[in-house]
C-alpha cells in the first residue's frame, strides 16, 4: 500500500503550536486509571490487564502490549506529556489497539501492524476531544506520531501522522481501523 504524505511542514507546525497551548498533565496512577476507564468505556472490545512501572511485556519501561497485558512506564509517559500534552492518552489507546489485535488474531506485516493501532489511537483522540473535552488531544497525538516515526517496524513520521488522522476522521469509530 502506498502512503501519500498529507502533512506539510506548515500544517505540522500549526498542529504543534495548537497543542502547546494545552498544559501537560502529571502522569500519576490516578491519571492513568482515569485514562484506562475512558478507553475501556469507549472501546469495549477487550479488557486488558494494565501494569504501571512493572515489567510484564518487556524490561524496557516505555509502553508495550503483549497478549491481553499493557505495560506503561510513568517516566516515559511523563516525557511524552511534557512535549505533547495529553498525547499519553493516545499512547495508551495505541497499546489498547494491540490488545484488540492479539484478541482477534489480527496480524499484518511491518509497519502496518503498528499503523493500524495508530489509527485506533487517532479514533480515540476524536472521542477524547469531542466527548470528553480534551482540547488539543488530536494535535498533540498527531505531533507525537510524526515526531516518533522513522523506525521501519513502526513507519515513517508521515505514515504515523496519516494513520492517526485517518483514525480521527472515523469520528471515533475504531472498528473502521480494522
């Protein structure tokens, strides 16, 4: 599948500027539990076990999903949050998307497995902005997706931002990502 680059440098800069007007949240277990409940109430397709600051899927304390487990490192998420306010919610939704893939045996070759869950994260950003009132969530998520691209297994920044936008454009319908 050929991906067209839809994000210009000006559009990316504008989205990052809009996101910068939102304050970063403090990544606490309470904040993460709230995010967990928000995603569970929205997604409903899985109910993963979520571990904070505990190696379950990997010894690397970033963000991982394995089977029906999600592992999140609070320091890692705080670093994301400090640069892209509210984008930690996007990361959580992205990992949640992996639990859906695992549950329903959805496997694609790299980088499409990851881009599919960027779509799920993007769908959650629509829900978060329009139903939960998280102003700037989509802009932060898109900025983060673009910034962390480049890994061959996850896709380029343009691909990641494109799939995040595609998820947002579903109107919060994560099934459209699958």
